[in-house]
C-alpha cells in the first residue's frame, strides 16, 4: 500500500472538477431542398453569423476569391478563412445526408439540419449569410447579397430567426467562369479537378439560366430554375428550448488482477470539434499532463478556452483511504452530470486517462466525433470498450521504466523522466523483464484481447433537472413537488423522504425506491402521479398531495387509506 500512498501528493492537486459552460441560445438550422426530382442539387451550404459587415458579394461587382471557389467548385475553404480573419463571428458548413456513393450533397427533395450556439448579447451573432453552389453548373450559386438581410437577433438581443424560401429567380452567376456546360468543366457532368473552365472576368449577376438543349438540362431535365415559381431550397432558423437531462457516466477498470491501473478520467462533452490528439503529431500540453502524471488540469484549461458552452470534468475512481482515487483492477465508479440535449456543445463525448504504471501511456479517443451522445436531441446509449490495442504512447517521455519516473513504481514529483520529443503513436508495450511487468505481471496490454476499461453512458430520468434551486438546494417540480436532488440518483423529497431513482426510466414511467416508511419500490410517471404502483403489495394507490407525517395513500381498489410516515 505504501507505493499507492506515495502517489497521494502527486495526484491531489489534479483532482479539482472543472466545467466550461457559458450562456447561449441553442439554434437549429434546417435546410430542405424544394427542387423537383431531376432538378438542381446544392453543394454543402456555408452559413456565417456576423455583425452585418461581412458582405459575401455585391451584384454588379467582381466575385471574391472565396465566392469564386464556392460558385465554381463548392469549396468553402477560402471563404471560411476570410470570415475567420475579419468577422469575429461564427460559421459552419451544413452538408446533405451521408452519401455512400459520393460527397454529401443536398439532392432534390432531401434535407438536413444542424445546431449552433449563438449568444444573443454578441453583436457578431446578429445577422446570417449563406452560400452554396448550384449543381450541375459552371458557376451558379445562391446566397444573400445584403449582409443585413437575414436577421437572427434584433438590436435588443431578441431572437428573430425565420424561414426563408430561396427561389430560382434568386440564383446568381458568379461571372468567373464561362457557362460553356462542357462536361469536364461542370461538376456532376464530368469535372474531376478544381478550377477548370474558361475564365470569364465578369461580375456577379442574376443567372440567365441553363442552355436550352444543353448538357445540363439533358442531365437534370427539371433543372430549369428560370421557370415561374421554381423553388430551390427552404432555410429555417429556430431557437430551441433548453432540454435538461441527467447523464450517468460509469467507468470500469477491466484489467485482470496485477494488471494496469487507470488515473482519474478527464471527460468532456462538445460539438465534435475538440480533437484531443492526432496520431503522428506531437502531443499537446494537455495530453502530456495526463499521459505522464495523470494531471487533468492543462487539458481542462485547453477545453475551456476552445469549447464555448461545453462541459468537462475529472471523474475519479472509488475513494481510496490513504491514496488517490484511482481505478484499480475490477473497480467501477459512476458520476452524474446535468446536460442540455438541445445544446450542440453537448453532443459528443471524449475522454483521456493515464495507464499506470507507465512513463506516458494513455487511453483516449483520437476521433472527436467517435461517440455521439445526442443526435437531434435524442439520446444515443453509448458503451466504449477500451482494449490494449487502444493504448497510446504520448511520445513525450522516454519509456525507461525507471522507478523515479513512473507513478506507482516510485515517482514522487510531476514531470520527471527524460524528454522524448516524439509524436503520439500506438504504444509498443512494456519492456520484457522490465520494472513494470516485474511488479505487475498481468499488465502486458499487448496480449490479444486484453481489456483495459469500459465506459458506459446512460440517460437517467430526473424530474428536477434544470429547475432553479433554492439556497438550500431544493427544486420545485410542477408534477412531483419539492426535492433536493444534489445527491442524485438519491433525492430528498419534502414529503416522501429519501427516493432512489432506478437507471431505466423516463417521463412515461419510472421506478423509484422509497426508504421512508418501508414503501419500497414504487412506479409512477408524469401523467400518473399522484397515482403510484407499490411493488410490495402489487397495488395502485393515490397519494394525498402534500400530506406528511403521516403520508396518506388511498387504495384505488378498496378505498382504504394507508398511512405511512
């Protein structure tokens, strides 16, 4: 036990739980292609939110390089770089649905949606612009000429949003490429490389339409957007209400006895953009802090600085008297977190933990979008099996296995050991006959099928989630009354006393254990309550609301009154 006790000073400073959460609106953007079958297709649509000064184009003026790249090739990289450098706003690209046979275009009569956090008090989020290429074409596009034409918030920060119908009469010609409709110059007809076609050196104008009898209308017979009332796409921007949920995150060490140990896990919820590391690249300071010393602080700081409205925390193992709360072999621990299912910054899950004992071995997800927890506000049950083949080497410290450089073996201070100056890669395994395998003979995670850890995420029903609490921690549910849920899944109810909420359940029905007065397991729902079903006597009762000391329950079969403390 001494070697674990020595670790206490090393890890104690790293146990603070952190969070990144700022006030913002959850905005949903929906696009619906209204073009007829056999009509025009759209490339992924760029959306930018700004203060009204980012002007994507002006009719009668030459197109910018950013607009040209979108109008000719559907490439938004230049425009996004210009936007990032000048606007101070936020942008995104909304694709069509995944397409196994090609790029995710927005084909006729299809649609997609995405979400973004916008701050009503930020003037850089007040207006919206969009651009997308019309396919097939040489350089046709849709977009808004007036940078203040699409208002998302008014001057007082009130949400406006709306629905915009983009018609064929609103299709523009970028004036950058001659409309020759030659197959090798037109995406979808035969173009295979970017920036082909004859240079036009013109200006942005309304598009004259495709050539009658030309190659485009032969390919897309219903692509004549110049016809009266031709509809191209519908854009809907709406503010979503908060949807408070409670998640349970359970982490288990799956290693055999005398196998690997895990430090407390850094975990985070984000919008899919927080990339912890990339194989073949140098580790960040955040990755290094965890991989060498189990220090989650630097990664938490990096997360807070780069992910607005996300959430991160350090989840510890079971309490360990005399030592840090590590995850020892066979141990599990659960933590609970309140999230917003409609918050795009709560959609994806990432994690990192150090493998002990080691110099700089760790487990984490390389792909930031590998684990989607919410999709369209719907919870996605998640189980992550971490095997030995998923153990990474941070490349920051030489794997010398010297006791003074390896936690658990003898390291007493952080950031010891020889600097490697390498890159993140698959861990080669511990040294055969070395210090790690001598003291932990079952820690060879390179063996086939070696199990390191399991992470399971459930959505737990909590009727009080998201309701403002009093100074004493009590929240008032309009259905279930007043309770303190700070110890969820145990809840202290004002009348019912201590309640334990079972893992499975939702507003349509859930089981809870009531320890007060030997009521035992009871079943109810938002629509049933105050009617409850008591498992002990298989009977439905109606609770006399607000009754206490004793509580009164009417047997719905006999009419008899059950009084319970």
